[in-house]
C-alpha cells in the first residue's frame, strides 16, 4: 500500500511510479528482474489496473523498464556505451567492458559509386565501390545495423577476411596495412522502418541512433564511409568536452 506522506495529494499513478522507482534505485528490483504482474501491483499498492498501467507507461517512456510481449515487464539493464574518443572499433571498445560481440554478415556487393560517395572516398565518378552490411550483436542481442562503403580494390581484400568475428578497423590495420587515423562523425536521430524493425528486433517506429562515420587513414586518405543504425534503448555514445581556458561568457 502507498504510504501517507507529504505527496499523498499527488495523482495515484505518480505515487505508484515513484514507489517503483525507489524500489529499483535501492536494489529491491534488480536490473533484468521481472516486476510483479499488473494484478499483483494493484494488490500491492491498493490501486486500480488503470493506475498501474499509467505508472508503468511512465517508467517505460523514460527507459526504466522494458516490456517483452508474452514474458512480462522487466527492470531495464543499464545501456551499453562507447566513448566517442579515441577512435575504436565496436569489439575493441566493448570487449574490455565485459561484453560479448559477434557479427552477422547480411550482404557484400559492388556497385558504381554515386557522385557523393565517389567524392567522399576521393574516387573517379564512375568508380566501383564495395558495400559491406552487417548486424552487430552485443551479448546476443542485436544492437546495430552497419553499412560500410570502401573502394572496390579495398573491398576485394576485405572479401577474404573474417567479417564475422573481427572489427573492420582491425582488418584495415592488421591485414591491409591501412591503420585508421581519424574520423568525422555525425550523430542524428532516426526511426525503425519495417526492415530495420525486423533486423534489430524492435517495434516499427522505435527510435534509433543514426551515425555516419567518415574514416581516414593515418596519411589522411579516405578509408571508409560507415552508416550505423543503433538501438537507442540499448546503446549510447559518451563524449567528454573540455572548456577552453580563454572562453569568455
């Protein structure tokens, strides 16, 4: 039952939400643990099912819980994250944090570069490029769909490499002698269409991180253009920003 405290005049669903939030925060409900059923929560807090559903909807909206159809409602696990700097491959960044990464190759093809792609990879306008499409899995959950474009000559070298267990950065540096030096990154918001929803196992319209990474080698030559679509409910990028000492308000 809800306590009669100073917030007793607050709407019931907010009080239920805060009570559940407190239980998650103090560890009574652990990350990944299944919450009591709606029926049990109604009895626990002596409120209606509508009130419980409003409270759960609020928690779902802020990412505190996740609902799995046919299984129930669970306390959300902390999001995996990658620090934007230094420049690293996904496995290179995730494995030291205790995560297991694997890839599924979805496609490998060659086609004539669009004018924009040819310009960004510094190729002739009618040059061939290779496109590598992969699904990245983090702890056996699909986390991102990645499409990488490289010059055809580089693509032919990638074709014989292990694209299932290795980062492209590792292949570029170790096998091909083209170590990544820096990248230009743009991060935007997107939503999952039917195809991406199927690939990433999310509802149609689910929010995604849309990342474009233009990678250059240590000599400053374009190496690859990557487009990544990541589940925003499972993953985040983090960045440290230092204030310039001579900045004036």
